[in-house]
C-alpha cells in the first residue's frame, strides 16, 4: 500500500494533466475529438450507452439504474464525476472501480497521445475513461455528463442507446447561461435523432425548451411528469402510469434505500428509463431489488463510524449531503419534515462559484444554528467567515469554525438534547468527510 505521505502514481499523473490547460472548465468538443482520433476512437467501441444530463439527481438516477441492471445479472460500466474520496470512483468497470495500475497506465497513454497540446483535465480524463470502457467487456455503459451537455466532453457519443435529462435548475450559470431556458438548451444537447429520451420532472420553461429541441432533431421523448405520478404507501410508493406500456396502470414499489422524498422522483425516472432499454430492460423483480439495494454516498447519508461520528455523544446523529444549489436546498428542506423530533444543527461549507444563499434559504427555518467552515484543500472554497455571513444573511444563527472537528465540538459543548448534525453544501466537503471517516 502506498504510504499516505506519498501520492499514488495516478495522482502524480493527474497533477500533470491539470496543468495542460489554463482553465479548469472550457466547454468545447474540438480538443477531445482530436485526442480521441489519436487514440483510435475508443468512443466508437463502447457498450450500449445510456447518457444522463441534468442539474440534480444524475448520480442518484445512475445509481438506481446500475443497481437494477446488476440485480438482473448485467455487466455495467459507470462514468460519473466529480469523485468524493478517490479519482478511481469516476471509472467503474464491470468488476468494480478501476485499479490503480490500470488507471495510471491509461492516463499516461492519453498524456503521451495528447503530446502536450492544450486540453482540460475533464477532457483528457474522459478520454482515458473511454479507453478503459472500450477494452473491457460489458453489457451497458451509464455515462454521466460532466457539465451542461451540448459541449460536454461526454457528448461525442453519436448514437447512445438512450438519453435521460434529470431535473434542471439554476447552477453553473457562468458557463451555461443565467436563465432556465438557456441551461435547458445546453442540457438538451445530449438528445440524438431517433434515440429515446426520458425527461424527469421539469419546470414548464425547461420542458418547453427540451421538447423544442427534440422536435427539431427528431428525438422521441418520454416525459415522466406527463404520464406517471406516484403516491406514498406504507411499504414504499405506488406508481400510476399510462394505460399501455411496461409500467401501465398501477404498480407498487418498495421504499428506495436512498433517503428523502426527492429520491422517489429519482426512482420513478429510473424505473421509466429502465423500461426503455429494450433487451437490456431489467425485470420487475430486479428493479425492486435495485431500489432497495442501491448505494450512493453523500446523498442524505447517515454516518455511523469513523472519528467524526464517534466523537458525538450517545443519541446524537451525524448526516452528510453533497447538494449545493437552490434546488438541492429545497429537497433537503422537504426531507426535514421527518426530522422534527430533535434539533438540527448544520455544518456548512461551499465553493465560491455557487449561489450560497439560494441553497441556505430553504434550510433556514429548520436549523437551530450553523457553523461555517472552509473546505480543506480547495482554492475556490468560501472562507469560514464568508460561509457564516451568507447564513446570517438568510436569518440563521451562525458562527465560523476552524475545522469540521471544531464545528462538531462547538455544537456538542453548547449543551442541549441529543440532536442531528448535517454536514452540507458541497460534494468536495462531502469527500473530505468520507475520507476522514474511512
């Protein structure tokens, strides 16, 4: 095992790749198309691809679909970003996460083929992922868009098996536009002529934009909110679908393993998407096993072990969520309806590229107080003082803390009954927490 003080070989290559372009994000397809051509076009030798874009719920939907397909015996590859604890999480082969040796070799191969030409970190690492996927047998590849869709590096797949667009909200506005319609246009760029697209719940202006794009290119759409609705049941939820098709009429499903009311919406979209996959569509029994067996860290996840969790007194709970925009704040706030039995304290850190108060405002009525922290090792983090100022602007009782550990100590030392503590505001912060808790 590599000693913690020494970076792994893949980390050293990744550090070099970060220096190949002056910008972290520079949306374009030209650079990755050039590199893929030099690599012999691995993107043309992939298993059938399910391409997923959206603002919220992409990762959860892919986690549901992967669990359903694997429960049906399928070999599934997955590409997601960003990672939480290790870069290897981004590339899941049919047998598990990519190995350190294979990742290092692929990154070095792409680095050599690129020849020092300008290319963003995401573009060259996506090329490495395509190489990995092209060389390993699998039944399906679940491919998550990195940012936007139209000019995202993943959008070089000419004819996927299916596409899906999860709920869209305001996020990454400096790259995608400052209106929902502009952002929806970018996300709709993954739609392809003749390829079925499943559209999750959307605001009306978003749905109008997506449907306009689909009509222009001849992409058939299945709109979840138009043809399906769900209702809670004691065991989970009931799904009511159109009179014909694989989910016709009423069907009853178990409670998803991922927590929060919004996860039922994600589960419904995953069920509908699974039904569009033709010969790859998982059986109803496999879909049920997938719903109850799904695992997706940092999505309203309770932490029960590790130094942070173990530092809390008996009866206290520690939770983690990586949501970081206004829509994520709203779904978290809706989840708090079930948490009224004890006080809720927030530990909050966020990147300075996000709309901090949009995320915090829905949470303010539910939280007893907030501790603002900086995200360790992230140059774009809000400082603890800045995070605290945004919380106070939303009417919250807030104080800065020097670290996650200091924040927890301050909350506990203030006294009071056993409470819940939620660490939230950023996937990057969530990654730090998961690393600290093993």
